[in-house]
């Protein structure tokens, strides 16, 4: 939901902002503070908000719903939407996707009992952090080599809801790295998301799972991922990583990307083994501006998906750069970097590292070179953040190709 922030200043300035909200179809956010720490809306707030949003409705016909919020001295925010015609509805959650992951809920479950399986987690992370994870909805896109260990750790840590996205089924080549996979899953070509969902259900730890055996390019999948509070990208495809970065920016959802590079030397040994974890804030740098891949790489990968014959011809002619997607896979290395990705979530929910999280936007490791390096974030990427905070739009993410693919599926159906 795009938002125009209105500070209650001169009437002429307010009129200008409301006109802009109406022209651009924006929602209006009115925000003030309670210096005494009063953690609910007062009777004065009710009267003030009712009058303000009655006037706002007469000015802004194309936007909404509008929002009023309060900031407490601790930095915590709570708010509510203003309904047309009067009345308010509380916001379920307010989140801030900065260097730290802040989530403030409508009701803080201070009396929630920590279950036995999470007792030792709470000793390290605190009961408050566990209670917060229990209320989060997390997407994991890609449920194979790195995605499977990420999922395994998230539900055992107590994450409340998992949205799992992967269009593929289990094959014999997956049995060496998908946790809980069995020979019967490979012979019956069980969907990867169903395999993981069944395994989670069998543990009885209380995580709700929403398996989606579809491609990320489907607009309905984009919306499902965008509905989450945090995204883990565990995919090899350049185009999928680009889409996840776009979702993060367009819907203001933080995104953790994990990538691994293992190269055999051709003689039964390892040429190199490296891994990287990227923490991506919606309004900062992207995988493109960080040099992970280029716009040309995205275009090439997109063409390979939609027009493989043309893609092959342009590769042969030298117009496109190819990518070797068939790399060795070793569960030990996959699990190591998957753990680093989940630790990044924990570091930003409940700071563990001694240094400021702002210095760890990018982390790279080389197992063959035995080094670890971290880098701070860069400036906003204009390519990915073109529709920063716009939310639902047509075409999805501002990418006509997504609408074209959706129309193609409808025609086939």
C-alpha cells in the first residue's frame, strides 16, 4: 500500500499533500507520539483522528485505506486503519525492515508459555524473541539443496508459519541433500514442498505450512510470498533471484539470499567452494547493484524460460552470456551456508554479534581460501526499487512478462 506521510503543519501544505495522495492513489499516514509511553489510543486521539480522516475522505477519493499511528519512547509503533464513513480497525502488526528486524504486534503475547522443544532456544534468544518468531510468516523459495536445511532450522526454531515455494518434484539426484527425503519420494516424484510439509506436520511442533508447487513467476505466488514478514531465497536462477529482490522492494519485505558456488577441478577434487549471504533491505542496494548478476543476465535467464529456442540461437551467436547451472552439490556445504542464512535472521531479530548489523549486508566465505568478509549496504538500486512500496499493481511488480505468462496459462486452461 503506497503511503503519503502527512505531518500536521500549515493548512496550505496539508492541502498540497492531500491533493498529491488523491492524484497518485496514495494512502495517508498520520503519526504522532505519546511521550509518556501510553500504549493505546486515547479519547483525544479518537476525536482528533475522526475529524482528520473525515476531512481526508473528502479530499482523497482514489486512495486508502488511511492509517493513524503512535510512536512510543521505546521506538515501538502501533496503529489502526481509518474506515470510510468512520470507525477504525487495529493494525495486526507494524514492521520495520532496517538493519534490525523490528516487528510490533497489536497484542504482545507476554504470557505465552514457551513449549518444551523451545526451552533451550529461549535461554539464548529470550522468550520475547521466541514469541516474536512464533507469530512470523516466513517464505522459503526453493526447497532443495539450501532451502531444505533452511526450512528444517526455521520450524525447529519455532517460526509460526512457513510458505514453501518450489515447482519441482523429488528425483534420485535430490536424495543426497533434501532432508527427510526417502527413496519412495523419488520413485513417486513427490513434490518437494509436500515432502517438507509432511515432515514438519509429523514433528507436531506447531508450525503451519503452506506448500505451493508453482513457479515464482505466477502472480498468485508473488502475492503469497509478498504476504510474508521475511523472505529466504534459496534458488540458483538469476531471474528468480531478481523477482525476489523486486518483491522485497515493491512490498517492503526484507529478503535473505543464500548462494553457493562449488567448482570441481576435473580430477576428483575441489577447485573452489564459496558461499554468500545477502541481507537486502527494501530501499537500499540490490543483487544487481552489488554485482551478483547484471541486467543482461536477468534478460538472458528470462528468455531461456519463455523462448528457449531463441535463447539458444542468441547464445550461439554470442549475443547472450550463458550460465552453468549444473554445479556439484554437497549437503555439508549446503547446510553450512543455510545455517549462516538463518543466523542472519536471528542476528537481526535478537542481536548476537558484537558489531553493528549495518556492516553485514553482504557476507562472503571461501572454504578453499579460508576467509570470511563482510560489507555494509550501498545506495538504493534504481532498477529494483523503481516501484518501492507500491504493493499490488498491474502488471505485477511492474513487469509485463508476469501478466503475459499468466494470460498464457489461462489460455491453456
